[in-house]
């Protein structure tokens, strides 16, 4: 309450959306260098509100707390004063009337011109003259400050009493115009003490804004209402503020508002806010809190209470599924079944949520179930289509759901179909499907665009961050500012495993030894990874270990086929390869994803080079390079091009580091531990007697082991064994 703050900046999000990704990338780089990392959509907002001035952005970011920089709390509005802003307007001399008009322009809930003209008491033309004309941008019935930084300066230099007076005048203007919401907003902002009369209307309008997808504005309206309300009305305002906050991605704000309802708030409002609270807590803590459901479920036989409880249990089940918590998911699904049965919501709510939860955790059950709306309808069907092998149809289903025309109500997220959080879920799914289709460049562009506007780190337990990192590696060969910023924006308990990314980066730069070390550590730690398959990590796993590897993942048939082919290429013996190669080549031709096929062709090429078939190896490597370039995976294409250049250079390129380290990794899956020791010593030039002495065995035992090595690797002499080892070192 009171006049210490101004209204939310309703144009800020619009300005942020217009900021180019390249400009935000520079801002993110600067912030990262000064240890002030911001989520990309926060950085875009700062760039828009501070006219892209790097010095001012740094100064303002330093005045924000960590949760605001991470996008987990709403930004203050206006933003904090910075020395650069103070200097910029230090010589701005305004008379009382001009200052009042400018302050009013910065306070309103929207940018319509007519109310400001009514307050000024003149005409629109008069606002465009003189000093005001330089500071106001008037166009097509809209008016805003020419420089958004002026709002910050006005906030810092306008006394509270003067700000209250402007709010009072705006209240009168809107009251006379019959615009109740704006009138109540300014009345509340002008009040030095609580004004309960305004609270109910502000809460009502906050609900309407929330349902329209204006989550941030809804949060500010409801937060203001809560400051003026008491008792049940305050509970309702905190409920609306909290659910609007989580819909905007503000997990910290949501936790505070919705947490205030427990344990003594109104039971219905507690139940209606429980789902949002669980979403916030799961993101901040890294898992769904363990609660005694009997203590928080409805205590009266009321249909509305039990339906709200059913929705809360649905959220909890989905959150557990996203985190791979089968036990928790089953428990919450049991609670959902019980609650939905009491209110006859089995078909509309229970069944679609059960189907989506099982799909996300890795099991495809209830394929015949069809939900409605953006999540249990469009998103569920899009994933199913992709997993059935029709990724294009899945993308079409997502695109059809982007239209605001005729959007169905989704019982799972009813009232939030247009919210930023739901949009983030759909955007992350779209990027995932683009990756599955092999459009790596397009997927990265879509992820960058989405991260400028949406809280993409929240959906699927941080899957968007994993995807952003893999896309940067595939395109750049290293992590860019967007991926680094998204990673830093994750709460500490939700930190993702980064060993695979380090392994891929090392592999693409030609450092296979480091890649192998990273992947060994990753597998030693239980091979943590998302259930929804993220292309890009399998290559390093196969290079490191060979052999079979079949984690439970959700992926299209083509992604699974490509994985099986890569395993075949590395795990079979040379004798088997002569038979397997034509089969693998034929199967690779069926892959429609240029990214998946390109990686398989690269491995066929490398295997051919190792066997000494240089012409065939060049052919497959050339094909791989072209396919990877088409997919937009520039870093992968560049890595293949290096191998191709080495293959086309007489004598090959010089191998840095230990040329036999790659050989050891390849042979690990083909030889026993003792055979490998003998083989590596022989390649190093040791005689049979030297090997026997080193291993404390007889010369005859060494001869037996070498005979087995020769047979398995299909060589006849030590010379051929040594040549093979160095070929592997050159081309793997």
C-alpha cells in the first residue's frame, strides 16, 4: 500500500520481446563477466528498460537480489536508480505541470493516450509540444516515455506526497471515465493506510488478467489488493497473487504468497493454491515436498474443495514424473484417483494427467486417452505423435495450439492456458521435437527466442536448460552466454549434471581422452539424464565404452535406431564388421534426421579408415559433414571436416598427446583386461620376454594372449597390430 512505489511497467514485456537475441547475448556476456548472471528473459527486460546501456544494466543488476536476477522473483518497478541514470537526467528541469504529466505517464496500468489528455486538461497536440514533446512518444492513440530510464529517475526524485497526489488525480480521472479497475488501482496506490474498499475489485481484476495470460500484471494487482485486505479477502488476494506469480515463473514470490495460506488460511483457497505452491517448492528444492496428504486434503464434503484437491494432486504427480520419482508419482496418482472419483472428474482430469505423467516418466500407457487444452490436449498428443515416429505431426499439433482462437479449456491448468509457464512447457516441447527431427539450428533459434520471453528453466525439471546446453555444443562447440545464463538461473538443488556436456565439448574439439574421462565419471555417478531423450550425448558414450547401453528413455523410433547403429559400429569385431557394414549402411539411409544420420555416417567413415579403406572412409565422412551442415550442427560438421581433412592428407595429421589412448578405449570392449595389457605393451615395442617380465607371467602365456589378440583384431603380425593401433589413434 502507499505511494512508495509506482505501478508496474506494462510496456516493459513488450519492449523486452522486441530486443534482438544478439543484443541480449552481449548483455549476458557482460553480466557473466561481472558475476551478475541473469536469466535471459530478465536480461532482455533490463536491456529494454535501460535502453541497452551496458554500464547502466550492470549497475542496476548489482542492485537486484539473486532471485530477481534468476527470474524467480518479480523485478521492482521502476528499477533501482543507477548513477548513469542520475547523470543522464541531472540537468532535466521540469515545471510542476510537466513533472506531474510525466509521473502520471509512468504510473498507469496501460499506455492509452486519452486518460493522460484528460489529466493534463488540454489536447493531444499540446502533449507533443515543447519539453513534453521531447520526452513523450505519442502514436496511434498511445503514449509512453521516450526513454524508459526516465521512469527510474522520476521515481527517485519525486517525493511520496507528490506521487500520492498524482495517484489521487488519476483515480478521479478514471472514476469519471467509469473505468473501475484503473480507478481502484490508483486509489489504492494513493492510500497512506489500508483501503479495504479497493481490495475486492483489484482481486477480481487480477483473476481476469491472470486468465488472459497477463500473469505479471495480475501478480502486481493481487499483491496490491492483499496489502489493503484482511481475513478471507486477504487470503483470496494472496491466492491470486501466488498462482499468478508461479504462472509468470516467479517461484520465490509464489512460495511466499501461497505459503502464507498454510496452515490457517481459508481451506478452499489453500486447496486452490496448493498446486502452485508445489510447483514453486519443487523448482526451488529440486523435488516435490513430502507431505501428509491426510492433513491437507479437504475436511468437508464439498465438491469444489475436492475438485481443487484433485487438481493439486495432479500437479504433484506430474512434478514427480518430471523428476523421475516413480514412488512419489504413484502415491499422488492414487490420491488423484480417489479425489476425481468423488467429483466425477475421471475422464476430464484424471485420465489425461495419468497418461501424461506415465509418458513423461518413461512408460507409454493409456495411449487412447485424449485430453483438452494446451497441456493434456495438444502437448500430450504432440509427444505421442513424435514417439510414434511422426515428429512433423507433433510439431503441427503444437503450432495449432499457439492460436488464441478456440483454445480449449484444459482442466489440468484451467485458467492458465495462456500463462507464460504453460507457454514455456510448449516451447521446450517444440524445441525437443525439432531436435528429434534433426533441425538443430532451427531448434537453437527457437530456444533463444523462447528464453527471451519465457521461464524456460521451469518445465520438465530443467529440461530446457539441458537442451539449451546441448544445442550450444552442437552449433558452437562450446557453451554460449544463453546456456550459461540459464544454467546459473537454476536454484542450487536443481543443478543439472554437466559431465556429459564437458565430454561432448572435449570430443568435438578432438580431445577424446578428456571426453572419455568425463563419460567414465558420468557413468560412475549413475548416468543421470532426462527421461525425454536429448540428442547429443550418445556419441561420447559410445566412443568411450562401446558395447550395449540401453537406458530407459522416451524417444522416437528413429532416435533409438540411430543409437543401436552406433553401438553396432563400435562393438562388433573386424570380422563381424564385414558382414554388419552393409546392413548398417542400409539402415542409416532410412534415417530422415540429418543430425542422426550424419553422426552414424561419421562413425562408419571412422571405422572404414581404421580398417585402411581410406576411399570408403572419405566417402562416408564427406556425407556426414554435408548432413550435419544441413542440420545446423555446425560444431559437429566442423569436427567431421577435421577428420576428413586428415584422411585426405598423405600420411595423415600429426596426433597430439598419447596416440594410443584412443586405441586403448576402442579395444577395451573387444579384449579382456589381460589381452589389452599384452596388446598395448606389444604395440609399444616390448618383446615377449619384456612383456612376460612386466606382467609376471611366462613367455608362453604371453604368446597365447597375443594369439588371441591377433585373432580378435584380425591381424597376423606385431607390425600389423602396431599399424592398426596408430590408425585408431589418428582417426578416432
